[in-house]
C-alpha cells in the first residue's frame, strides 16, 4: 500500500486497492506466459500455440522405442555352457532317481532269489524233525515228518481266516485263492512218539459252524498218526489288528510262544499238509511274497530320463521348456 502511494500521491485508498489487484493480475499473466515459453521450447510448439490450452494430443514428442532384451538363464547364460549353483542342485534329481531305479533292480533280484528258495523248500522231500529247536530258525516252509498222537482236549483256534485253495509260495496277485468263506484254523497239541516232546499242529481250516468239535467227530482221530507238516515261525501283530488275550482260546495272529505257554507245549508250530477225512481242511500254508519291484524300476528310470532331458534343455541348450 505504501509502495503504490509513493507513485500515486493524492489518490484514495480504494484507488490503491484496485490498482494493486490489476497489477497482481498482470503479474500472474506474465508468469503464465513465461511458463508457456518454457513448455513450448521443450515440446517444440509454435508461438501461436502458446496462447492456446495445452493438451497432450497437441504435444509433439518422440515415441519411446522398445526392444526385446535377452533372457539370462538362471545359473547360466544361454548357449555359454557355464554352470551355476542352481544347475548343480537340480542335477541331483536325475542322478537320485537313477540311483533309486538301480537299487530297485538289486531288490528285485533279491526277491526273485528268495521266492525261488522258498519254493524249493516246499517241493523238496520232507525231512525228520530236527532234535534242536535252533535248527528250525533256518527251516521255515521246510516239510518235516513226525509221528505221534493228537490231544483233542486242548484245541485252540487262529482266526478268523479265509479258506485257502492252492496254498504254496506265490508272488502277490498270483496262484493263491482265498474263498469268500470265513472260519478258523484248528491248532492241536501233538505228542511225538520218539521223544518227550509235544508240538503245535495247525490241522487246517473249519467254518464257523464247525468250530465246535462236536460237529466234526469223524475228524477227531485218536491213536498213532504219521504226519507231514511245514515249519512255521511266530507272527508279529500288524497295525490295527486286535491283540491276543491270555484267557481266550481264539488267537488273532500266530503268537507261537503264547500258544505254547497256554497249552504246555514246545514253541514249535507246524502246518499239516494233508487233510484228515471229516476233519479240518489241511494245506493252509499261506506264503505270499510281494514283488512289485519291476513297476518301481520303470517309475524311477522314467523320472530320471525325463528330468535329465529337461536339465539338458535348460542348462546345456539354453532353452526353457514351455
């Protein structure tokens, strides 16, 4: 206010205010024109365009040029053949699966030899029951001869079990047939005639209706008998299988020491080969060997081949599999 009063003496305060507003407007227009000149010089506008509104569509600019950049491979450069830590880590997959396939080849050879050995034991002529129990550890599935008498007053049962037809040594899924019938295996003490020894004999399978000995009187043979039987070992309880009880005469799995303790016999368990007329059905030796190693071999070697090819394309050729 004092500034304008110096140059305009004698004017009223209102005149000073109007003059101040007018010069402020001129100052703003001057600043806008200055900014317009700077913008025009940057965007190459003509002088006439400075007085017109600036729109992006009126601005002349140089388009940005784009170009494809080469893809740098993870752990190596494409086509360079150099290897980084990631390439070496991923190489473990094909090598590891190849080793697993080779291990399954060895496992299959071992299983085939074991099956052949067990089959040989079931087909060789029966031998006399060894004098020492320790010898039986290596004779499972070996047929033995023995002579003695049954004590039918001390029967116990193992089951429930299905009736087996064609009992022998088989690979899983072949030969051995289980009928739909459910029953029990009859376990009876057998007193040897040539020594002071009583063993356990699995006489065979009976249906649930024949569990009572009174329903199969003709099969309860008394007197001296000669038997051919197969040596069996004790059986471990599998998960979720009910436990055996000390007071029950029905066992869910073949616990030879517990059976022998209950009946007062030696811990020797034998499966009868023949069937006594009117009695339990013999030949209930169940020997199944799972042999799925061939499918495992194909699986591991296929994975090794596929991952090897992917690794080659990824780190040797330098191409990404889409």
